[in-house]
């Protein structure tokens, strides 16, 4: 049985919550939902350049949990970029 889900700490709410391709015509692109905690994981690891242990400590989660978060986030971003989907940042189990 899984343990209690810990609340993940994020530095701040994202300034922008939706990114997507320029649309031509009436068709709306599909959406990919990136949670706020996944966004924070990518920000810390890829933008700030911190190590996984440092990132995990800042988010107050274990290193394996951080690794799963960043892998999930990167997969979603790659899918959206490859298939022309809109990325929307919302939800997740976090606190500021």
C-alpha cells in the first residue's frame, strides 16, 4: 500500500500558465497538462542547473520522487513540442 502523498514545495506560482503553437484556422490543438510541481522540477533542474539531490531538498521530497517528476514533465513537454499540443500548467499536490 502506498504511503501518504507528501505536499511538494514550489518557489512560486508560474507567471504564465499556457503555451502553445500559433493556430491557423478554427482547429484547437490538443492540450497537455503539466502540474505545478512538475513545472517546478524542470525549472530547478534544467533552468537553475541544480543537482537532483539539491532539487529534491528544495521541494522537500525524496530524490527518487524528484526524478519521477522531472522525467514525467520532460516527457509531456517533448510530446507537446513534437505533436503541436498546447501546454497548460495547473494542479498538482504542492504548496508555495
